[in-house]
C-alpha cells in the first residue's frame, strides 16, 4: 500500500472529485443536483465503513448507528438553536463519543470478531426500535419533537456560519458536501500513510505481532472505530440536511446492510472502492425505484451474493489486479 | 541480584491437567547469552509466552530489571524492552520486509532515523535484495531472518529467540550463529534451539528443561557429558 502508485492513484481520484464538484452544477438540473448531493453524502458514509472494516479489520455491522445518531443529533440541535453550525459540529462529536464508549467496551473487553458484528448490529437495531417508539408529545428534547416512526420533518437546513438567516442554496450545499467528501477521502489517505495508519494496517495483518512490537492494539482499534463513528455522523448530518428530514429508518436493517453491500461491491481494503460501490448501488436503487419490474431489496440481495461468490475482492481491487497484470 | 536483567520466581502455568511450566526459577544477567534446550513439549515456548505476557502464569513472578512485570500486557512488556522471535514466524504477510523493520523501529525513533535503521538492518540480515517484496512469498529460512531483523530493529534489551535456525541450510545456520554472537555484544539473549551444532557454536551456559521444570543448568561441555540430560533426550526419563 505504500509507494508512489498509491499516492498517484489518490491524487487522480481527488482531482476527479474536485472536477466533478466544480463542473456538475453547470451541467445538471436541480433534480440531478439534489440526487448527486445525497450520493456524495452516502459516499462519506461508505468511506467510514471502508476505513473501519477494510483497514481496521473491525467487523462493524452497525455503522448506521453512528450515521443515524449524527442525523438525529443534527435535527434536535438545529431545531433547538435555530442555526446549523453548532448542530453540525455536534453531529460529528456525539457519534464519535458514542463510538468511543462502545469501542472501549468491545476492544478493552477483548470481544472476538464475531461478537463485534453481533453487538454493533444489535446497537443500531436498538436505536431503530427506540426512535420508533418516541411518538407523542412526551418525547421531546427541548423544542424538538422526536415523532417516532413519522420522523422529524422541516428541519432547519445549513446556514452560513454566524448568519442563521442566510441558508445555503442547493448548489452551495452540493459544493459543501463534495468538499466534505474530498476532505474525508484525502484525510483518510494521509492518516493511513502516517505512523498510526501503518500500525492500523499491520494490526489487520497480525495483531499478535503488533503487540509483541509494543503497539497497543486495543487503543489503535478504539481510535479507528471512533474516527469511523465521527465520519459516519458527518454523513448523517448531511443526509438529514439534504431532505430536511430524519426518521428512524436511518437506523434500520436496510440501511446498515446497504453500507456493507457498498463496501463489498466496491472492494475492502481500498478507499476508492467504497465510493465506487456506493455510487453504483445508489444509482441502481434510484433506477429500480422508478420502475415496478423488480423489487429493490431482492436485486440488492442477488448482487450481494453474486459479489461474495464471484468477485469477493470487489470491483476496485479486482480492476487493479487486472491493470497490474496487463 | 542487581545485575540480573531477568528473573523468574516459582513461575508456573497449568493447562487443565498439564503443568506446562513448573516452578521455574531462572536468572539471566545483563548481556548474557543463554541457550535453553529440552525435548519436544518440555515447556520452552510456553516459558517464552509467559515472559512476553502472551500467557498469564498460574503462579510465580517475573522480574525485569527488578520491576515486577507479572501479568502485564504484551505490548507493555515489549515497551519495557523484551523482544521475541516466535517459534512459528509471526509476520505481516501482506507487508514488505522493509515495512516490518520500519514498524518495529518507528515506535521509538523519528521517521528519518527509522529509515536509516531499516537500511542498516537489511544490510545486516542480508535481505536488501528482497526489501520491497511481500513477506508472504519468502521461504521459511528467509522468514526467520525477517523476524529476527524485525526484533533487532526495535532494539530490545532482552531478545528471546525460539528456534531461530529451524528450516535453514548449513550455511544459513552458521550465519545465524554469527549474528547471534554479534547481537550478544550489546544485548542479553535467550535462545531455544534443537540443532545441537548451532547450540555448540553459540553456547556458554545452557539451561535444560524437561516436563516443564528446569533439569540442569551448566556449561555446554558439561551438559553434553551429563547422563541425565542424555537420558531425557533419549526418552528414558519420561513419565516420572
Ligand atoms: N495453550 C495450550 N493449551 C494446552 N496445552 C498446552 C498449550 N500450550 C502448550 N501446551 C502444552 O504444554 C507443553 C509444553 O509445550 P511447549 O510448546 O512449551 O513445548 P516446547 O518445549 O516449546 O516444545 P518444542 O520443542 O516442540 O517446541 C506441551 O505438552 C504442550 O502440549
Ligand atoms: Mg517450542
């Protein structure tokens, strides 16, 4: 993973993302722009799991827990404060802190990989049930009514920091989400190239050897999990903004399995993979959603199985191998 | 005992009915080179796992330079200065030789110095040519050296080598013996090995283990003449 090729690839990808960010608003209509905005937000979510699972080797089946927590944190804070800046920051911090607490319990408790999967999945489903049962006036946080399964509509969307009256228009929001995506992508690259990142990859390769070299495996995993939680929270915040709406579905089984499918399809152990996987599957979901021929979940399930059985490495690593051989 | 780098007191571990290490009192001086021998299943590797915190003893204590490290975490013990080459090489198969050395040296050195150490060690273990190749592709003999180099790059004060010459050709064994003697100029070592040719090349004091306990501790010459040791190796002492 070290070396010039790695950096060259990431610089190319970054350049492509910046070009798309700048060019797209000039050529697509309002509807297309909104569509691409949510795609980009989901790409950030895909990156969070791609980092935690693909590099940290942490089997997290409940990445949606942090995504949903970010979305709800944003919603509740923005409604109460009537402005978005603090809400956005909290949407990053609260999921990260929650991930740190959960991670502490899991990694310092020396739970095995299988249990990590089970626990993270359970956590997101607990949130799902919890939020679903918050219908009624009794469930409110300050001015914000949680509304149970109906969700929270008409959220205040992003405003210019310090100027709550000046809301971002769709093009500006798109720029912002793309900027977040680029920052997360580049940031993870830099992190993975650092001493910390190289130890994280080494832990994925051989935990015992890392311990014998004097690296605290638990601490490294905890940090990876926490960073992943914060990034997923940011994605949740952007998602809540996009529709000015949040419902318990952000915690649902459908949501969390989607993230896993994106990463599997795109390829574990890369950063580009989760982005590509997310884009393809989201495009498919939109296309399938507008017709009545096939059930979306069924198609997703078939694609998932096909990849696990036929292209277990995922798209990006497989293409890379082909390119290397050519 | 102030000049002891390592001391164990009544160290024991029991797996169900088997006491794999039995009341071991072991002392190693600073910069000492000790060979640890004994038949298969004598408890040599288990003793190493206890010393590095990979297993927790059921009784007894481990002192490293006077500090009680019994029950400490593996990484904390490594940080104190104990490095180990395990019996089955424990490596990062997807990473290159260079990355192994880098990871080991980088924990205690700034980036620039780390690069210099990595190059220096590559030279020393003679693996410069394969520095950028994935370790998973290497032969068992080379993997042994990669692990040895990785341990060296971390510069631990006490180095444990579990069968460092296994799977090596005659020339490689001689080269490893030379390397061990060279390391011993500045470091304390405990070396577990079945290859008696290799042991003869490096040994001064030898500790013999049998059925979890220390049987004798003496110079190499006297160990070779020791009738009990010979019996143990020929299996006459089994089932006592
Ligand atoms: N985790 C374990 N659980 C149960 N028994 C174990 C365990 N580890 C080791 N043993 C037993 O403890 C004894 C000592 O094993 P150990 O690996 O330390 O021997 P050794 O001296 O290193 O032998 P060799 O020369 O073959 O490597 C053996 O009888 C082994 O079966
Ligand atoms: Mg052994």
